[in-house]
């Protein structure tokens, strides 16, 4: 998820949610990797805790050369697969003829997948470009030189443009012969709310030869079990992990120790100069209990990494005392 599933967050989920067996990066623009590497390449950091990690890309059909190079780079960096985004409804992505714009555009998708496959197969051809591109990056953040036993090519999309067009879309997806397809169980026009069509996902999973991973609205372990009845090959969890990498209730100590650990990881992978992107995680850990709002308001005022770090450390080591103090102050 864009702005969410960076390497620090993924490491936290890998460490706390044992059943996890596959994770995806935030989507990265194929051209951005080469034109603005300092902003884009860090989205491809890999944590040593990740068993199976796939990089997600987006772009449009005029960027086939970039798709090729991006696919080669992703293989070179040690990922176990590449996933094409055909579902993002952000206006700036759609305006750029990428994401959900591509849904239903079968010819364009066919060409993009061909370019990706070509890049994956011929990745060693590009190695000299990559050495230059990665100059200045800490190479221990990648897995260069590791040889994954297999490399998957997959796609993530939605149920279809609308009900009428859905079946044609599903059958087209099967013709791409991808390793798997992840389907967010909503039509294009809905963003991330509205009911998730698990029965439709079940139909697709049954109809297609390609394995289908279902996605949408899973927030608990029970939710996973329920969803697996519809898409038995697998389910994907997005927002459910934000602030809750256990997918269940945990005590304050565990919750705040994890928040502190997550913060330290964020700072170590990225920067202590701009901690604002971390705040969306912080506020998600600090909710749903007595005085949560007060604690949250206090924490989000701390914009300096050292001060916030000290506060989170105290909260992690003695949550009852900090929460007790908040109650007493009321
Ligand atoms: C903030 C945000 C960013 C997202 N970024 C991506 C993305 O980069 N790639 C992608 O395939 N889906 C993205 N999604 C969609 C999610 O992967 C997922 O399909 C959707 O949120 C429904 O699943 P969930 O209810 O488990 O979150 C994003 C969703 C949100 C809310």
C-alpha cells in the first residue's frame, strides 16, 4: 500500500504475524525508479526478516522500456516476483493511464506483461546500468546476488469495471498465464469502501485456472478463515495490519513495545529528519482504549525524532504508569 507498506512496516508484520508467507512493496512507478531513484529506490528495500517479497509496479503502455528495466532491476535486487498494479484509482495515477485505467484494456496489459517478462528473462543484460543507479545506496538493504528458486509475474486488480463487464475481464486475465492474480473484491468505481464481493471472488477463483488471491476488508484471524472459504489459494490483508500486526487484541505492553520498535526501524531505514510519514502508523497503534485520544494528541505534537523516541521508549517500558498519569491528569 502506497505510503504504508514500507520495509519497516513489513518487517513489523513479518515479526508479529507468523502465518504470513508473502508480502508486497508499495507500488513503484517504473519510470520513477530510473528518473528519481533517490525518492523511489528506497521503496524497494528488503528486510532480512522477509521470506517472500514481491515488488509492485505501475506505469502506462508508453513506458514499456521502463517496465523491462524495472522488472530486470527487481529481479537483480533479489525479489521473488513482480506484480503489476491494475487497480489503483488515485486520480493522478489514472490520469497517467496507469492503475485502474488499464482495467479492461486487454491489448495494453498484454504488451506490458510481455515487456515485464522480457526484462525478467534478460535481467543480467542491464547489470551495468544498475551498478550506476545504485551508487550511493547501502547495498545491504537489498539481496543482490541471491538467486531465488523461482520468480513470479503476477497482477493485482479489481473485480472488473462493473458487473456487466466482469466475466470478460476474468477470462482475459486467465489468458495472461500469470503465476497468480490478486483481486480486490470491488468494481473500479468504488474506492476502498462499499461491501466486498466475496461471492464473486469465489466465482472467479472457481472459474480461473490461474490461482486467485482474494482481498478486501479482512481485519481478524477469523476473517481470514472465512475468506479462505471463498479464495482457498490465498488472501491478502491490507489496512487490517495497520496498528495491529497481530490481527488480534494484545496487551498494552506488547502494543507499545511494537510501536517503539516500529518507530526505531522506521528511523533506521529512512530518516530521523522526516518522521511525519510514520504518524499514520503511530495514530493507528494509539486508539481504541481509555485515554487513547489524549495520548495520541500528546504524541503527535512531538515532531523531533529524539523527543518522540524517548517518549515512546517510556511508554513501551511502563505503559501502565504513562496511562495512569494521563488518567490522573484528567
Ligand atoms: C492508503 C492506501 C494505499 C494503497 N496502495 C496500494 C498499492 O500501492 N497497491 C495496491 O495494489 N493496492 C493499494 N491499495 C489497495 C489495497 O491493497 C487493498 O486492495 C484495499 O485497501 C482493500 O483491502 P483491505 O481492506 O485489506 O485494505 C491501497 C489502499 C490504501 C487504503
